[in-house]
């Protein structure tokens, strides 16, 4: 049972009056200058978020660990890791149902290929209502069962029409392989805003593994290849560059049907990425909870004892350069191949010419060589030299596959899921679980400067939360001591504390002390480099940016009451993002936060999806499963009977929260959170 806090005085918006007379108050410009003074260094949060993430990535067993002492021990260990990734990362929420969905497959017309092969067009449902276009290269001369190969593409706007990819497919078909060239979301035919990879986080918000859409697209593609009568299930390959390299390692590690894997310049260990910012992957490469359940070193070692060719480029001008990306992967994986008695099944190749981000001839021929070594052993006619086929490369329009007019994209899938959410009124415990709310409550305040603005005393603090975060804050004292005031207002703003001078002035005039705070990711506490990529990495290591931010607000409130003797603690916000943080904090802490004043709040988290929001802009709004657990109205209900005032509420706020006055009335208070 939730323990309801005692009655807190009604929040009302009043003009500048009362304890601190308007004439005695510093101007907004003076306050803005005081607010903007630095408290922490510009690298403080960067260093803290790196340490935070590094400490939480699942470590690969050290050589000599029990998991690496016998083949049986290893197989048991890695099977558990694989199952954890599938269950805790991929097949979550609706994706568990998509896993067994028997999607439609529709073959279309064939087009002329070149000597020795034809090209057939096909479309298939990766998940219900979402169709993926692909083309299949079929050898015209067949002898026995044919190897099958799934060629995936990366972040290339040409998609399946990319020249280097077509050449690879053609060469494989001319060598007698059955090959699928499938489109990737956000590329080629699927290059639309709704298929942007950052949109998979909209599915995450709904409690469904967004990365499952990528995984299932590959799985369905391979299903089609293996369903062909001529397919040889013992010779199954996947290869791709960059984002295709990520697809290759992620899919082939988790789908044991694949017997030969060639990821090209597509990934590195999470431990590597933390220190080489170029490697920090976007939403699909850093899915929620992956790093807590398995590092990319684990995924690479999962390939053993199957054939693997790890290809990297020496001077990669994009990401995953060979000198830093490849050695840690080989160091983790070689002992496993040796343990399983197949050391010659692990290959690596470094491209020096051109050495940039590529899957050009040298890298392709390295793949053909490995294919010949393992699939065509003893066949003297097989050559790893690329077959010239430039004249056979098709234009994009020639490879275009007709798609349904109502083909669902990632955003439309999320909108479908959101319709039935949240499931009901959540409990404090359920919201805390969705937030992965930290339980650390130790806080140490270090004064970094004192002074005054006119007649108002100010103190600057570095608030050290446990051994993890430093929160910069500025305290303004409206009266002689904190005990003489009405209480303290914690002020937060989407634009950072330097943007809330007017709100500071209003609160001082009303007789409140003010603590202007920049929680993680805001104002002075921004991550300096690759900010949103570190935010999604936090979610991948099992934490939640919103949970970290809410906990910081809670701990600051607790400090104000315990150390600064604040009578009341009110949290006031400016902007939809900090308003969500304040609601999450108050909903899960009934003791420290006495009231809320929210300016610019969303009426519903569904607005994030409806407006096409992406995780790179507002990462905390995509907290996994939060919408499934509680929307804005449910969070506000958990705060009651403490007062929540929505300032200048939007029409959506009024619509979604219209019933809250009845909630307060039921609790014995005649209070309407929407009253101005």
C-alpha cells in the first residue's frame, strides 16, 4: 500500500510580492549572470558517464576462468548468455509474439541478371504489417545442394542497389550460391523518416524490444533462403559492411543456423567504444540492456566453432578502425576456438588499400577465399579472384520491389502498440522498476563558492551523489536562514539553470529559497562528447537516464531536508523533459518532495511517438517500458494528495488530466491540478 503524505498547501501562481520586496530583488540579468557561473569542469560529466558505463558492461571471462577450462563448461556458459540476450534484449513485449509470427511471403517478377544467374524480386513481412523488399540471385547452373548467403547492407542510402553489394551478390551467384540481397530499414526503398533507426526507441518506450525489428527482418530473410528446395543448410553465410557488419555479428551470433559469418567494419567491444567515440553505435547497435547481458566480445565468441572472418580496415575514416577494434575481439575469441578444437575456423583480415571504410575488392576477395577454403575444399575450379561484372550492376529502380501502400514503419508500429497503453494504474514499485531507480542515497556537498546578488546570498555547490555523479547547484537565500523561509524550490529547466532567472526571481519574491540544479544531461551537466550515444549506452548497461535523473532530484531533496533544514521542498520545472523527471522523482518518493510546479509538461508520453520524437533529441523520454507502466496521468496520480500544479497547461494536458480533480476530491481535497 502506498503511504499518502500529509496535506501540503495549495500551489498558486502569484505576482511578485511578499517576503523579498520586488525593489530589493536583483534583476533577471544579474541572476542570469550568477546562474551561469561554472561550478564543475566541462569534462566532469563526460568522465563520470564513461566510468558509470564501463563498470556495468558484462565482462568477458578471463582466460583460465571456469567457463574457458572445458568445452562443456564454455558451451553451457555461452548458451546462457545467448538466451539472456534473446529473452532480455530481443524478444521483449510484443516481439515475443512476433517471434512465432508466420509472415506472408510474396514473390514478384524476375529480371534478367547476367551470365549464370537470374534475379527474383520478393517481399516479406518481418513483423505483422511491416514488409521488407529483397532480391534473390539464383544460379542457373546447379549441381546438388547450393550454399545460401544473406547479404545485408549498412548505412548506405542506395540500400540494396549499392554497387559494392551488388558485385558481391553477383560473384556469389556466379560461384553457385543462392543469395539474398535485402533492404535495411532507413535505406534504399525504406529510406523514410518512419524507418529512421532512432525510431526503434519508440517501441522501447512501449515495452517492446525495438531491435527485434532488425533481427526478425534478417531471420525471415534467412527463413526464405533455407526454404528453397536447393538450399544446403550446412553452408549458410551472412556478410555486411558497417551497419551491415553490425547486423552480421548480431544476427549470426544469435542464430546458430549460420555457419559462416563475415562482419566488415561493423562493431567493437563496448569496452572499446567507451574510449573510442567513433565506435559508439546508434540505437540498433546499442539496444536497451544488451551490454548488461552480453558484450560484443561475447557475441564474437558465440560464433565458435563456426567459420568466422573478422574484417576491419586499417585507416577507417568512419569507425571501428582495425588497430583498436580488432585486437580485443581476437584476444577474447581465439582461446574459445582453440578450446573447441577449431582454431583454423577463425580468420581475420585487415584492409590496407584503400584502408578506409569499405567492402571493396580486397575485402570481398578475402571473403571469397574463406568461402573457398571451407565450402569448396578440393574444388580446383574455385577461385577467390573477383569475377568482373561491372556491366551487370543494376540501377536502383531496376531492383525496386513493389510494397503495400500501407506498409507499416517503425513509428506506425509504435503508435499501434501505444494505443492500449498504459495497462492500468501503476504502483510506486512498478514505476521504480521501469526507471531502474538507483537506491544510492549518500550525498556529499562541497561548497565551490559563496557570494551575493544584491541583497540575496548565494552558495554554489558540487553535490556528489555516492561515488558516481556530481550535480552542480546554486542556492539563493531569500531570508536569513533556510529555516526562516517557506521552504526551498528545486528549479530545473530543459535549457539548463542559466535559463531560469525569472523563475528564480519569482520564487525569491514569494519567500522561498531556491536551489537551481542541472541534473545529468542538462545545462552544465551535459555530456561533452557524443552525448546521446552515451545516454543510450547507459540504457544498454541496464540503467535508465530518466531513473538516474529522477534519483538525483530525490537525493537533492533529501539533502535539503536533512542538511539544509528546508521546511518544504517543491520541485519546479520549465520544459517537458524536466517536467517528466520531476514527476518520476515525486511519484517514487513520497517523503522528500512535497509539491510540484510543472511548466510545459507533456499531457501524455504518446505525444513523443505521435510527434516523431527520437532518442537523439530527448533520450530520457524513451525509458524502456515506461508508457506500458505509467503515463503522465498515472504518474501524477501517484504524487497525489501532494499538490501538482500544471502551469499554462496545453490542450493535451487538459484532455489527458481532466479527471485528476476527482482523484484529489476522492482523497479529501478540493484541488484541481489544472487550475491557474
